[in-house]
């Protein structure tokens, strides 16, 4: 099979396959909402400022702000072995959505959501695939920026194309960015990520991991230079990266990230046989990271279509069910 055919197959497969992480049962204890003693004391003024307005950049206690995720990015250009993207209503995890929206449909959803949940302060795009693998996230941000200039714009990416698309990202006015960096060692990352498709070419294993790591760190540097606030997510994979979280945190901090979030593995897809990290492993990883960078602890491992306050009521089911009912009514026929 030619490389191009293989790439096409992989891309098609990854659009329809499904993704990622578990909701952690290790809810932070009340005491842990306080900024831990090990957290570096020098927070940037920009991070302190955004902390009160953005639920996923909140330092200390949760800030009661809400976010809406617009699921407009179905495709992906890398192959995380735990990834299992899916279209369904029930699963509570990243990579899952009720439907994939067009940019125009996304605007309607924001309007309806703000009416139900005025606490929403952030429009985020986090999948169900990667936001930079296609251009629909940027198209959507251009439209929503016009209509809802008061809302922060937030994006999540695997970072493969971050450096080369940084000017577009700045042009659409991204305020906050999450880059998922699962390791900084190519040998270990190759155990977590099977392949990348980069500039039309398929790379596997260590060569793929080397490109991905270099591009992620270059992308974080480029975003930091442009004053975009950056959070790094790391999927904690027992037996692979669990003892290297401190090294990853130090490297992304040095590149310009301001915040760090550990996402416990949800054993899925090609990592279905692995155990999910337990609370002790998650705590140890957070403690290791906190030696280098401020750690965000309230993550709810949101679906790609989540709507509402973090940890509060979610309006996605209500809003998407209403859309589906309207569509059924429009298409109903006795014929
Ligand atoms: Fe969404 Fe992510 Fe922006 Fe937040 S989620 S794109 S930074 S607006 Fe937040 Fe949800 Fe955790 Fe993400 S709780 S999964 S960290
Ligand atoms: Fe799945 Fe996200 Fe990894 Fe792409 S970057 S393979 S969508 S988890």
C-alpha cells in the first residue's frame, strides 16, 4: 500500500474512532484548592488576571465560571493509543460529542447556551479531534468573536501544527491555549503515541515522537512569545510517564507554559488493558509537577460538547436533544 493511501486510511479511521480519558474519582480535598506550598510563587500578572474569568485557569478555589465547548473539529493528525473518539450522548470524557457542528451551527449553540447559563465566560474548542488538523476551529472563532466579543476564546491542541499556525491563532484572538504534551522523551512517547501524519507523510514510533515533541515545545514557545496564556495537559499513563511528570512539567514551564493539568488515563482503545492511575499515583504526579509549575486541580475531563459550569449542571444534553427534535420534525414525512 502506498504511503498516501495509508495516510488517508489512518485519517479516515481516526476521524471516526474515538478517544481518551477518565473522570478522576480523586476529587481534590478542600485543602488542596489552596495554592500548594510547592507551587512556584511567581505567577504572571496575566495568569492572575485570567484566573477569575476562566474556569480552567482558576487558581485556588473554583471560580464558578462556565465554558461552552463547540465540537467543530472532528479530524486528527496523530494517533494517541488511548484515543477513542465517539459520537454518543452518554459518555463523560474528552473525545465524545453528541454531534459535530459546522461553524454556523456553533453560533446558534452559543446563543442558546448563554440564555440557559449566563455564567459562561469562555468559548472553548477541544475536539472531538485536533483543532489544528483542520481549519474549522479558526473559522468558528472568527464568527463567534464578532458575535460574542465579551467571551474568552480557548483552544486545545496536540501541538503538532502549533508553531506553523501560530499567526492564525493570534489573528482569531485566542486568549488561552491548552497543549497536550504526554512526554518529552521520544522512546516513552512512542509507547503512548503510535503515529503522526505530518505534511502529508506518515511517521511511526520514535521518529514520529521526535517530531511531535519538538513541534509541541516550539509551539509553546511561539505562543508564549505572543502573550497567549498556555496550560499543558498530560495524560498520566501508569508504567510509561508516571515517574517523569516532574521532567515534563519543567520542560513545558521552561518553554513558556503557565499552568499544568494532569489527566488520568482512561484505559481505552489500544490502552484498554492498562490500569487507570489510582489516587496515590495522581497525587504523586501532581506533587512532582508542582515543584516546577502551578497545577490546575479542578479538571472535569469534559466532553467535546460540554456546556455549563465546571462540576456543575451540564446543558449539552438538553440543547442537543432540542436540536435533534427540531431536525426530526423538519424531516418527518408520511411518504
Ligand atoms: Fe475547554 Fe480546555 Fe479551554 Fe477549559 S476544558 S478547551 S481549557 S475551556 Fe477545563 Fe474541561 Fe479540564 Fe479541559 S475542565 S477538560 S481543562
Ligand atoms: Fe485523540 Fe486528541 Fe490524541 Fe488526536 S490528539 S489522537 S483526538 S487524544
